[in-house]
C-alpha cells in the first residue's frame, strides 16, 4: 500500500515521494522536515489548514490540498472545484507536499510542475469522519471547508480507476447540499489570488516573483501551450507599461542663502 494511504504513516514516510522527485542539493525548495515534529497543543485545538492553488503547468488545473499529520494531502483537479452538488469533479491524487508549500504563489521556472501558481483559496478544514486515515483508506473522506471561496460540506470519493501497486489515484470532489452550495462557476466568478489579488500575468510580470525550483523533468510539452503564450504576452505588456511611465522625482529642496 502506498505511503500516502497507509494508516499511521508518519510525515517522514508520507513525504518520501515528494522528495524523490526533487534534487535538494541544487534547489531551494523546502524538504518538509522543519514542521513535522510533534508539538503539544494547547487546550484550544487549532484546525488544520487547506489550500487550493491554481496551477498553469502542462495544462491548467487546481491543486487541492488538506493538511494532515504534518503534510499536505494533494489532489489535482483539472476543472477546479464546483459549488454545484450535481458536478462530480475529477481529482487525481498526487504526492504529499510539505506544509510550507501551501503558502507558495509564484513561478516554477523549469522541471516538474513548471509554470505559474496562484494561491486561489485557503482556510481551515474539519473532518466529518472519526478517522481520517481510515476514511482515505476506504476512499470516502467527508469534511467541511472554511475558506475564502470554498465553504461548507464536501466529500472526496475514490473511483475504480486503474492503478499499479495500490489503490486508484482517481477520486471525485463533490460539494454537499447546504447553504454554501449553488449553481455558480466559482472559478470564473472569483479567478484571482486570495493572497495578492493578482492573476497569472500579474504574478509573472512582477519585478521579483517568488520562485519555486524543481529539477525533475516535467514532460508533457510546453507549459500550458497557447494559454501560457497569451499570459506571457500579457505579462510583457504589463512590464512595458510600468517601464514607460515617467518616474516621479523628489521635489528639489530650497537652498537658504547666507
């Protein structure tokens, strides 16, 4: 059984696949070892975090991540989350990520996951099951989200897709019917970052965008194809527009003659 689905697996085991894909001798990426030791909690329990990162790589998708036992459990959702309970969004389980990746927004210049990342949503989550590990093992994880854009009750359900050496990586992300459900495309209604209120082009056009390097071959052709080319062109226009604006000079100080 893969490390991400084994009950009782510790954070070090769960990050093995993440580390395997990266060369930490030549990249500044966090190894995920800084925040995995057990910490005594105070009386008030701190809820685990979640995030959704809008990621333009070899294709546009949304990385859905839940904090659990010192790592971020991760699924790639091609069409993004939907607030409509009728929509069953494909969610492909990926390797667990370190917690500090959950705040990343910027550029991955080359290699594994090359492209641009927008922190699309973030907040806390609460399991609606007694045992999260058991629910993941069974392939039926119910939970509540308290984010900026995503709220209320949800479920991740594993499908009977093909997989070698373990359970299927194919899941469905579904919104339950509650006060936060609705027939609205939240990805179109609220496309920008909850961290910076920027979109892909604005992040790429930044003077010093945050960079997350990965040295594993990405495969799958150029990042994002036509969409990426459009964003690069838009980012270039934004940079040129900033450069063409005259710089404001500080007012000259009056000289006092003696």
